[in-house]
């Protein structure tokens, strides 16, 4: 249940950030070049300036395969006179969702120096001294080294509106005093991650940017003019599972970036020509297959390269088939499995989000006998097909 306060999200965020500056001698602001981290940076800058805590510690893990607009935005922040930059352009390994056969991309590989998508900056940290090369694990590893033995927190621009999974995880329990919207990075150090704008909406973000005249990444303007839905306006690493559709647009928006991406990652050419057919489930399963499940099984066997992912996904598929037994919701589940395979989403982001959707959650509750038939008939969280199927079952 959401509880509304007699204050704006802007006021609440300022209060939260001020609290963290009072509680922690070391506050680090994470940026990505996107709209959310842009707002967070500006709010933190206002608080730090008021509390005389400048320069602002700003953290960015540069994944090399970035929009030029993103690089420009982050460079503007990192070269700000009141910023202490933690700009990482160092060897690391990230998931390559643009290919089913090249599972990982090795960022800033010295052997590929002549093909780097953009050059290293003189201010950046270029050596990886953190005993970790996987992108998602670097945040914790870097904090452990840079702030060893010091109380510190990392602030990130994560919002719950974008992902039901986030809403649940950021509101269920306290991680620091009365704060729920965060997590402890390590039990051995007083290091935490917090999300001060977790309750902001898409419109809150853009209202703050435009009302305050804050500089932002103008790739968003291009995406808007090309008719990209708000939910798909991603400016993160271009071969991440949530932003891979950007490959359809780079050639038109940033042709020079596209040329460098193709030179560095040859497999993106195939995606450009196949378009969404390369990583999005088709509207109908191919004629060669008897069902959606048959098609999914074929893809698991022939597309997935690592045996462990085959085993894991088959377990998830079989569990979902036994859980979602009605025709329509089972179809949507299997289509999500297919999307997972085609986009090489081995972090299971798409499947996790499916299980957390309102209609999937309510369906599971109904199967467990927890949904009152009267409540079901007045439910607004289920799509029409789910309401129809569940009512049919209740009337049998």
C-alpha cells in the first residue's frame, strides 16, 4: 500500500539526501548519463553545496559501448569543478545480449584498442585494482577498496515505477535505521546503497529537469522524435538486455557511433537487418512447431550455448508450465521464456518481471485459493483475458 505525504517528491528527495550527508562522512553519487541519475546528481549537488560538502564524489562505470550523447553528458559532469570523479574506463566483463554465441563483451580490451567505441579520458581510472571483472559486482568491490574502513553510502537513481520487482524489494524491510529504499553492500563494512528518488514518476523526472533548466542527455530528444515509447527510452550500454533495441536507432541518431560499434562488435549488423525479429518473440510461433512450448524447447536446445543455462531455463519453463495452466497466461509466460532466449537474458530479468506483474501475482493467489471471487470480479489489476478465464473457472 502506498502512503502519500504532505510534501512533493522533490522535497522528500532533498530531505533524504540531506539525511545521508548527516549520517555518512562519505557519500558517492552514481551516474549513468540517463535522466534519473541526472536528477539525482543535481539534487545531491544542491544538498552538498548547502552543507559545504563539496566536491561531490561522482561514480560512473563506463562500459565503452555507450551512446556518444551519454559519454558527453557524463564527461560534462565528471569535469565539473565541484566534482571528484570516479570515472572507470578499465578492463571489465559485461553481458553481451546482442549475440547468442559471444556471451560476454570484454570492455576496454587493450588488444582491441584501435577499435574502442570511444577513447579514454585523461581523468578516468584505467587500471582495475579491485579483484573483480564482472560489471555488476564492481560496485561493491570498488566501494570496498576506495572506502575501506570508512562509513560510506552510494546513491543511485533507481525508481520503482519502472519495475515491480524494485517496488517490492525497496519497501519490504529496513536496511538502515528506518530506511527501506536501499540495501547493505557488505556485512564487513558500513557501506550501503540508497535510492532517494525511488518514488518519483517519469513525469516528476522531466518536470524537475525542465523547471530547473538542468542539462540532460539529448539522445532522449532524438528518441522522442522517432516515436520511441517512454518505457523504451534507454541510454545505457547498448547491448544490455533492457536497451538492446537501441541498436535499431543508433545508425540514424549517431551514425559515427554506429560505425564504431560495427567495427568493434560485428554481430550487431545482423540485428540491424533482422530488426526486432532477432531478439523479440514473434506474434505467432513458426509453422514448423506444434505449440509455443515446442518452439521454446527448440530454441533452448539450439540457441543457448552454455549447458548450465539450458538446465536452468528448462527448470524455470517446467515450473512455470505447472503454475500457469490456463491457456492465455501460459502463452504469455512461454513467450517471455522465448524473449529471454532471444535476448540472451541470463540475469533472468524478463522472467522475474513477468512473475511480479499484477496479473501473474493475482493468478497465483487465485490458484492458491487466496482470491475472493467477489474481489476478482471487481479486480482492476488483471487484463481482460485473465478476468475472463478466472471467472470461467470460478463458475465451473
